[in-house]
């Protein structure tokens, strides 16, 4: 097979609308689950501990703790099975892979939240002094 033919087929599989998230971000992935003949959307919420690069083979791993048990799930980035990815908070981390979170428990396993550089509209209103006598 020609290399260009493989690249053409892979390019057709890519998703156009991708959310820009990084390792350390808290995300909610809305995954389509098929049960029998019915299909529903189930949310999986956790911290992104790994992003694996690759053209249409790119994937990311999300970790959450459910009832005291750590659960990790690997999602293909260009899969048609997920509806959307919501970014809940941005993480402030200096590593690409956060496998050290597996050994931590409780509050120690939290990732620092990155402060926004641009304040929101509500913060601007609160910081604005009231004018008038």
C-alpha cells in the first residue's frame, strides 16, 4: 500500500472539533454507551494523567477515585463514541504524565488549579469600587 493512501484514510477518521486540554486538567467526558438496542450518554469525570500523541491513534487517560477505588479509563481522542469533552478546571503541573497520582490518597492526590490570567466578569464587578456619595 502506498503511504499517501494510508494517510488519506487516516485523515478521514480525524475529528474536526477538538477541545484543547492538557495533562492535569479535570475533564468530564460524555461517552456513548450502548446497552442492548438503546444508546445513552454516560459522563466520566476525572483528571487527565496522560495524553498519547498520534495522528488518529491519539488517546488520553482519565483517572478518578470512585468509592475509594482508583479507576482509570483510556479514551481515543478521535473516536466518534464520545459526544463532548468538558474542561472543569485547568491543572498546574510540570509533568507530561501524572502516574505518581496512583500512589497518593486523599487530599494529597489533588492537582493544583491554575489561576486564570484574565479575570472573569464577576470578579471585575466585585473589584470595581462603588461610585457615589
